[in-house]
C-alpha cells in the first residue's frame, strides 16, 4: 500500500469513521444474502436433518436422486405436515404427533428437493 494511502486509512480509523473503509476495501459480493435467513429457521431445519440422520443414516435422502417415487412420497409427506399446520392455524386444534415440528419438516422437504434437483441437473450436465 502506498504511503499516502496508508496515512489516509490511519486518519479514517483515528476519526472513528469506518464507512470510508468500506469504500477502500474491495471484494466480490455474493448474489444473495445468507444473513437474512433467520437463525431459528435454520436451527429447526438442522434438527430435522439430525432426526433423519439418526433414523436412516446421514445423507440417506441423497439416494433419492433420480428416484421420482421417493421424491413424490416425500412431497406427499411434506404436504401432510403443511396441512396439519394449516389446520391448527384455522381451528386451533392440535393434530398430528405432539412435539413434531411440522413447518420444519416442510422446510426440510423443500431444501432436500432443491438439492436433489441440483444433483440431477449436475448428473445430466445441465449445470
């Protein structure tokens, strides 16, 4: 870094004004902002992945690549959880299994299905 540039950075830091530092520091930016995803959503999603790993083995769901019967069965199961959730919202009546996180299970299906579709496109050479 040139001497004049370093002096400018030192002056900015001493003035306790960090906004210009952002203008000096250059970097690539991601096309998406992962910091917007709520922590609680990710924590509950991770709990469903953990539950599945203990029951069926870690990443067992990846065997669903190209297996439309498996994917349809998982979609049907996710729909069941979504309908249970909707029923509770409408009628304030507990249905389903006590303690089961229906929304997180719907989110698990969506996350897993997105990855299965990505892996299928990768195997076809379309990405």
